[in-house]
C-alpha cells in the first residue's frame, strides 16, 4: 500500500479535486452504511413487534393487549407501529361515539376508524422509508463521481506524459492505474448502497403487509367487537391506498 501504485501514493500525488472526490466517496460510503445498519435494526424490531400481535388477541382486555405489544427496547409507544395502530383505532372509536356533533358525524364509525387506521399506517410507512432516499442517491450517483475522478486522473496523467514526451508502458501504467482506482471506489460505494436499499424495501413491504393485516383485525374489533382474521374471504376494509 506504500508503493508508488498504492493508495497513499494516489492521495499524495493527487490534487485537491482528486482528494475531494475521494473524501466525498468516503462520506457517502459511511452515510450509506449507517443507514443500512440503523434501518436493518429497525426492521428486526418491527418483526419482533409483529410477532406479538397474536399475544395481543389472547389478552382479556384492550389495556392488557396494548401492554403485550410492548418490547423492552421500545423507548416510546410511537416506536412500536403495532401499538400505535391499536391506540389510534381505540381513540378513533371512542372519539366518534362520545364526541359532540361535529363534521365527522357524517361518517359512520366504520369509515372513521378506517380513516384513523390508514393515517397511522401512512405515518409508519413514512418512518420506514426514512433514509432510503440516501441509499438511492448514493447508489445512483457514486459510480459517476468515481468516474469523474478517473477522468480527472487520466487527464493529469496525459498532461504529464505530454510534458515528459514519453508514452511507454512504464510511463502510462502507473498514472492510469491510479486514476482507475477512483472508479473502483465509486463501485465499492454504490454496490452496498443498491443492495441495501433493495433489501430494506423488501423488508418494509413485509412489515407493511403485517400492519395492514393487523389493521384489518383491529377494524373489525373496534366496529363489531369481534376479530375477523385477515385471511377471511369477506373483506371488511382495505388499509391500502388505491
């Protein structure tokens, strides 16, 4: 690494543009890995929360069920999308039945609970998708940033060759190889970002599917007082937007 073909030589021989490109790619790589790790931990927590929904339905009352949805590491109830969904449905049902005459009286309790549950799912969707724009941006732009560093390095290499008047393999191999390292840097940053983004998107879809199934059952519970399993043929409500 300390030879004339190593990374230290690329850094020492590069100008401020080359160093800026290298630092930019390093920053993008760190940002993408931070997002990947944090979002992966969030998905793991969401899957554990989803596994507790069956315990929720085995509870004797709603208060006990809400407590069973909690994980030890949930710092705030809103960090638990499934608990927040159940609380939103409960508040909607109570508000509609106990509030004084208001505009929402034109909606029946089923439509009002549906609206509230959909809003909760929309909030969960926004939180789950937070940070994915960073991965998409890094994955789409870092190869071109690395390519810019390569072009800039080749340009300077050609200027050096023209000034020395020698175009042998020995004169070309070193500078061109150093320039191509920037392309490798760009790909090394882009590939994990793209793969991480795809994996997180798939994980988010799975969590949202579980949220929608739980919302389906909650809707039936708050409207009729009985649970309707999400795999039943009769669909009481769809939480997904058209």
